C-alpha cells in the first residue's frame, strides 16, 4: 500500500499552507486557506475521493477556503465528508448558513476541545480513523496568564467530555429535565441567542445538517427552476454566543498510516510442510493450523512461523504554532502523552516510522531558540518542511494566468503589469542550527511515506509552469507570428489615436476577479477595485482570493492600498461575491499603526449578520475596541429613490446610522453622492452608483438580468461596469440563472448613455477570452472586456477595444502551448431564503 504527503500550496502572497495525504482509495486535506480550490485547478490534481478535511484552526488564515471548496466538492459529485477542527468549528460552519448549501452533500463536523480536562487524555484517542489512517489531535494553547484573566480560556471542570470520533459530538451526562432541541425550536418566541452549552452546540449542528443534508442526488445544473431551501425557525437570527474558550489555540495532528503485514515466506512454509492450498490460506489470514512435515512430524504452524515482521506504520505530523506564545504548550504536549512517542531518539521510539513534520510557523517562531531545540529532538531521519513567511520564497502561484499577463505586458505594460513575486526568501535557512533534513515549504513538493523517499518536486507541475522560465530567461518573449503581427498592429493603432480629455480620465479600475460562481486558472471570482486619485479606494465585491489578487497586483504596497481602502460594496449574499471579504477585514486589523479613518461597508442585512457572527471567532472590525473599525451602511438606506426600507427586528443602529455614514463617506472620497439601486437576481441584489464632485460617475450592476431600474439610476454614467455572464446565444439560460448576456449588458449601457462599458463576471465556460461582440459603430460607447489584474484608467478604456484581437490571439497561442483544459465544473445556484 503506497501513500504520500504533498504540499498543494505554501505560505505566499495569495495562499496559505495546505497539505494533502493521498492513498489510492482516498485523500485527506489539512487546512484550506483562501484559494485552495483554485490551487487544485492550477496543479491539475483532483480532489476526488476526499474523505476528510482537518483544520488546525478556524478563521481566515487556515479555513477561509472551506465554503468554496465544499460547494466545489458537491458540484463535482462528492456525497459525504468529515471536517475536523478545534473549538469554534461548528460556529465557523454555521456562519456560512446563508450562502453555503448543497443538498447532495452530507458533512460530519468533528469539533475537538482545545482545553484538556483533568480526568482524560484526549490525544490518546483518534479523532478520526478509517481503513487507511488514524488521526490524533494535540491542543496547542497560548501560554499567557492575561488570557485567563480576560475569560478567553475555558476553565477546567469535572464534567466528563470526550469526542465521539464517528459523530464528532462531545458525550456528556444528560440532564433528565432538559427539553429537546425540537421542543425549543417549536416555541413561537424561539431566539437562538438565548441558547447556551450543549443546546447551543446542538443548534449549530442542526444548522450544519440543514446546509448539508445529503438527502438528494447532485442538483441539475441546467434546470431553470430555482431551488429554495427550507429554513428552520431562527435561521435568520444571530448565532448563540460562543462559550468561553481559547480561540487562539490550535491543533497539532499526527496522521498514522496502516501497519502493513510482513511478506509470506513461501520457502519457509514449504520446509515446514505447509503446502499451497486451504491450510496456507488460513495461516495467511492469521490462523494457526496443524501440518505434517517432510520428516513425518506433526507440528503447529502459525503466522509468526512463515510471515515476516510487519512494517511500522508511517507517520506524518502537522504542527501549527502561530506565535511564540504557542511554543511552550507545543513542547509540553510532546514531553508526555500520546505525542511523546514521536519525539526523541533511541530504540524505544520504533513502534512507528515518523517520516515528515510540517511546521506551520508564525512570525518569529522559527527563529526562537526553543523551537529550534524542539526540532532537533526528533530522529535524525525525519524530514522537516517549514512554512515561515520570512523563510519561504514567494513564487507565482497561478502560473497560467501570470504567463498570459506576462505576454500581455508586452502589449501594454501599464494596463497589464506583471504580478509581483520573489524567488528569494527574505531570510536564508541556517542549516548549522537546524536538523539536517530541513527545507522550506514549496508548493508541489511530494514526500512518499510508503515506500519512503526524500521530498521531491512534482515534475508535472514544474512542466506546466510556463511563467517562471519565461520571466527568468532574460530573452525576448517568444510570440507566434500571428500574435506578433496582432501586437504590432494594436500598438501602432493606439499610438496613432488622439483622444480628447475626459472628466475622470485618471480614475483607475483594477479588475481583480472577472469570473463568476467558481474560480478558474485564468479568472478569479468577483472583485473590482476603483482608485480615486488623491482620495482612496472603493472595492466592488470581494470573492474568495481578493486579498491575494491585491497582493499580487501591488506587492508590498498592498498595505498602503488597504490603509487607503475607504469603502467596500457587497452586492448580494452569493458566495462568489463576498467569501474573500472576511480575509480583507482581518488583514486590516494588522495595519500598524491602525488606520485613522474607518472603513465603510455597504451591503444588506444578511451580509452584516454573517460578519457579526464571524466576528465572534476573529476580529473583523465590528467590536467597540477593534483596532480598525468597520462602519455599516445598509444598501436599502441609501437607495437612489431615497426610500429606505425597514427589515428585521435587530440592527436598528445600522438603519439609523446608514445615511449619516454615507454622508461621511462622500466627504472622505470627494463624492457628490453614493447610492444603491435594487436589481433583479436570484437573491436580493443591489447595484451601486458613485457620482463624484468633479462630474464623473461609475455604475456597478451587481448580478442581474437587464433592468430599466439600473438605466434610470445610472443615466449618463462615465463608466458602467456590468456583468456579462453568458454569450449572446444563451439568452434563455441567462434568464433562468438571472444573469445577462454580453449583448444585453451593452444594450443597458447604450440605454443609459454610458460613455464606457466594462464587461465582467464571465461564466466558467469562458475561462480565457469571451466570444467577440460586434464591431463598434460611430456614436457607440467604448466596450471593453475585463481580465484579471488589468489596471485600466477610464481615459484608457478605449485601448481595450484596440487590443481585443491581440489578446484573443495570445490566448489561442497559450491553448496551443498548454494543451486541452480539464472539464469545467458548473456551479449549482441554490438560494437559501
């Protein structure tokens, strides 16, 4: 039985470490930071046969790729999945309830307590096991007295509490008088926020079962029928308060492979008189039989007589120490208990075969002498793979998209900048002070556990990387004759054209994500940044991976952009428009010094509901003492017709403060006004109208079918950014999915007399170049296609039309170089309403 551990992604500008354990029959994924799904697509490795996802912590760093991955799993046919993680896992999953749902997938959450109780040793019990692996978990807490004083650490108590590895539930002594959850839910005044203890946990499990009931076959993607999910009472209310627990605690995992039986010694068996046949088969199964040897002597023969010694099971460790405050707890966990057998050297450590340790190290951890001593206590044959930001290079992750950008950079270096990367780590590993088998974590590294081999790079992944060899060659980029001709003609045309000055010409649009529903190798999901010179930035939607796209576009200057980000607008609750939002808000908390001005977030109540639930796990800016505050603005309260709507029975402060906050935002950005317009989509959705005091305006459609509301609200726009999900021959499908075709989007722009139209949000059917639209006629607005990482000034928007054929030819060339693309997974659209 062969198996291996591999690095899908490392710590980089746009990914966090993800380790995959692979058997012929199954896969097991450890940590799913942002862009995990896209990393799978880039690597051309599949996620089929995945049985479990194991999180070392819950939050934006280690788990923000989970909702997208779950929906992708379900849409590709996976029907069941185990998800293990520390305290807070159920809360983390329930936060997704309004935008993550798949009826054909059954999810079993396994929440592992991160505080040891006095009368148990939980790391002796596997938290998961099947025919391939047994997984053990070790809580790693923060050694800090101030945390206990603040109430963020669960106190020890005598109540029995152990994890049931099959259900993931904690067994407790039941209270005979406690009502059942169904009785509580059925009460007309049911309020989930009043639940505590076991009842609160059961409510969270009930939510997860609602999200992933596993009760149906894969949804029919092409069906025009909109599927609405039945919600339990209280589904739209905030989650119960988190019980006191150490949210900074992580989990270390030990993955123990199967113990492989030794080989059957045929010669020895025959010498003992055990001939081929039923008796030999019984011995092979572990039985003892009686045979008569060649010498006529009757003897008993058992497995120990004819079967060699079994192999010690291979072991992989995944350790997560986010800060130096975690080191003491981690070391203590290896000094005694179940994990102590993996540490140290000598003959008493030979009931297993530890092959590799993955070290996920936060700032300063890897340089701490205590951690170096800890590493050196492992056996000399163990391989150490270290993910520490200062010690790991930052190569391009999504090389297919970057290779295309590199080619287009020769067409226009301002509009198509090369993504930022570095092949040199900030600091070099000091091999004299570390175990000899220590290396930094690199994506596409494979470590064979059985049979054991040293770490190797995946040759197929390296062969598919066209970007780095081209970028480092120092030679002119190789273009086909057709592409060279198109590039030359396009640049010549641009040089000949004289364009009059337009108001707002220096306003820059950075198209961070231009795909819809799911990411592809060439297009990330929705995200558009608008830069107002001298004032700041507005982010229009923030799909998963938006932070990484910002980082690749701006490099180290991304922190200046984050500080200058004054407004984020989230159009609606569908995940491809906001799953990356929490990551951006969490990163903003790391700004030092904290930003002097708040960030204004415009969206609907469902978005604020989930963000406040999330804020209980990780500070996003909604607490009174947050380092970087977020000011909510309800979309309905700044509606262009000035008809604010009421709504749910909580969040009244948001409603009262929205218009005042919008006024303050306008003052900050130099705007005349900022308004929303309700558009028509499968979920409640808004577009945005931004009008500047200088006279220019930008209109953003959100997701919608063609609607006159947008035409009226955005009349005379300088720039219309409109979704164009479907091609012109897919009008019926576009209507069924409540999206627009290219032609419909252009017609909306013409109707509102927009000067420029930027088409975006393309279906995964068009991962590269969307189908061409008709030639521009005199008097028509400028029409441009959006591509990830394009930096387009409004005054240069016309150039995109001049470059269209050259861009199309570049994609044709890339298709010839890369070969056939894998099948596209079409994402199901399910409304939870």
